[in-house]
């Protein structure tokens, strides 16, 4: 049927657009929730050896405390903000996340902000996304 659209095609198109709209709405809702969490939250990818690569995303609470803009995030590593004498235990935690696929308990360490040092409890979980190791880390002030 050249130039004639069937009712099935119209209904399929309407359903497809409704599904796309629902997915877009859900995605925006999760982005809003992540961005506005009061917990300082950051996501980054790990190499196969357990070393972090650049930051994927961080919410407003994290960016505010460490004085980074959203545009600066892809340019820095998670270790750019850590107190250097505390890096080794954090690296070990990352390697264990990759090795075991899980994080047991909480890690406590110092993070250097641009103004002062504060002590934070860190919760870190790792997940796989398209064969990539992604870490989601939340920081809670002690």
C-alpha cells in the first residue's frame, strides 16, 4: 500500500512514542533524585586492576563540598581529592571491590577538600554495566 498508513502502524507509532516518553520521564526522575540527594555521592569507573579512572558523575552535595563544577568532573580522578597519605588503603579497597565484586562494611578515611580536612565514612558499592566496573560511593560526615 503505497502512501497509505494502516491503523496498526498508527497504533504502533503511538505506543512507541508513549514508551519513549515514559522512559524519558523515569530517567529524568532518577537524575533529579541523584542530583538532589543530601548524601555526597560520586560515581566512577574502575580498571580491570581496580584503579579508578575519571569521575563519571557526582551530585550537587559532593561537588559543593569539594568545589568542583559538573564540567570539571570528567577532567579529574577520584584520587585528585584524597589526602595522599591515605591513598593506599583506598586503593586496596578498590582492588578488593574488583576482586570480590562486593564491598564489606564501611571504610573510614580522610578526604582533603579545598578548604580543610574532614573525616568521612565511605560506603562503596560496585556494579557491572556493559562489562565495566562502576563504583558508587557515598560520603557521610562523621
